[in-house]
């Protein structure tokens, strides 16, 4: 007779071989430091912690909950999918979309109570119609173009759209925003100051429109400051600050750090919150003269001890790190040799004789010397990885694959 018994339950999913640890306590401390930095004469602006891009690689829901618990007022997302995932996870903090929401997405966005950045009449009309149908109000922020020349409208066109929003049932003109083009990449901030002057002129004009409509102009939320602006110019934080990279403990750039010193700003102790780890899958001895990896880009010039790591460019450990990066094994640096493949790479552990299969390896973050609890930890920073890749640390952390487990640590 056929076996009609139910199939055996699958065993539980084992622990992954590569993972990311995120310190929620550090995220919260960074957010509080940035709010404190933006507070002038006892006046703290509202705060918006950016969690777009999977919270800069730190985990969307994990980071959002941490920032909300720290008292952040709003959370910044890129699109309706991020808003959906946060609402599904029970995050009730106000959400603000900094990127484009199309007219076709407007009804869904309004249903998620998502504040929208707008710069076209079609999205305004679609959002307002959805709000009327749902018994809600579409909260809209017109984007003023001041010199970045990405999304947004120049002064006169922005005023025209503001008038349209003010006259549209179901919509409210909640805010006016802009974004700096060149505040992080330089110590010469004359262009950014010109942008700020253009924005302030726009704010004055829009508040005049709001007043003429019989509404309270002080209710308009004006916002331009990102992490760099908070750190450099807290006196121009306006009504809301939108901090991203700083909340994750990473300075926007070396130039921002230098500029803050030149301006005599009080030092602020931002701390990285993310550590990316894997384990050694295999340790093997390679004779002198043997090649390693695809393309034979590395040849052992001495008897070499290799550790094979189960992580590669699919996981976000970039192929450009081939032959240039280092990892931490037992608290010591070990160079990546040969090409980084899709799902694995090799490091030279000839100088780490105690390394063995199963040992923990740090790809990004700090690790203390093996067997020496008192020893000083070494750190592979996101900035260091970015330097090896010829890119910026934003990209390094954001490109860690979303499938990799983010583990909350204190």
C-alpha cells in the first residue's frame, strides 16, 4: 500500500555562512547626536532619518524601528514598496518619499499615509483623487530646483504647482524641499550657499501663497539639510532635517569632516553600526608556483595557506576587490588573492597559522586579535573598502545583498 503518512517536516534553516550585525543602540545614539547637532538656541527641528536603500544596507525594518524608538519624527523612503514593507511590519512613524511616486502609484501611496515629493500636476491630481476616495488627505511636498538639476521645479514653476496644490481638494501643501548638489565633495561651499539662498527665497514666496490662501504660513515644513548640512550649518536646519549616512555612523566625506574642523564645530562622535561577517569554508595549502582563481590573476610565490570564504559579488562583495582588499582573520589582516567570484573568494592566511575552517571572518567592521581579549581591535572601514573600489562608502554598505541576514545586536 502507498505510504499516506504526512511528509516529515523540513529541518529548521541552519545559521547562514555570511551575515550582517547591526547595533541598534549605535543607530539610536547617532540619530540623537545629529538631532542635538541641529538644535540651535534650544530649538530642535523635526528629524527625518533616511531608511531608503534597505536603510543604507543596514536593514529597512530593523533600522526604522531603532530610529523610531530613538524619537526620530519621520522616516525617509525612496518608493512605495519600502513604505509597504514598513507598514506591514507595524511601523507607524510618518513616512516621507524623497523620490518619484508616479500617478499610477499615488492611490497606494496615499493608503500607506505616505508623504510625497511632487513636481508634476499629474501626481498631484492622482494623489488628491485617491485621498478624496479614501477619506484621507494627500500630504505633498513640492521640490524646488536650486542647482542640483535632478528632480524638482525652478522657482516660477514651483510656485505654480504650489498654487495648484493649494487649490486642490484632498491635497495639502505640507512642505517645500530642495537638495544640495555639492556640499560633501568639497571644502568650498559657495555653490551650496547659493542654493540655500535660492531655497530661502522660494520658501518666502511659498509662505506668501499659503498666507494668501488663508492658511497659517508657519505650518509649511521647509527642509534642505542632509547629514553634511547638519554637521556644518546647524543654524540653517529650518523646519526639518533629513539625515542619512550620518545616522549610520559614517561621515558624509573626508571633506565634510575637514570642513567641520575648519568651522570649529563641536566634535560629534558618530560610530559605525554595521559589521559584515562570514566564516572560513576551507583552509588549503597551495604550493609555490600554483595559480589561484579565475583568469589566473594570482600566482603563489611561496608555499601559501589559503582560506576560502563563501561570499562573493552576488552577496555584494564587489569583484573590484579582487587582489586589493583585506579581511580580518583572528584580528589580523589577510589579503584577498585572485578574483572574487560570484559566491566565493580566497584570502591568504599564511601569516595566520591558527586559522581553520569555521573561524569567523570580518569583511567590514572590527575584530579583536584571536585569543587576546585585551588586544586592540583592527577595523576594515567602509571608507577603506570604498578606496579600494574607487567609489564612496554609501555604495559599499548599500550594495550588501538584501538576502543576507541582518542581526540586531545592542
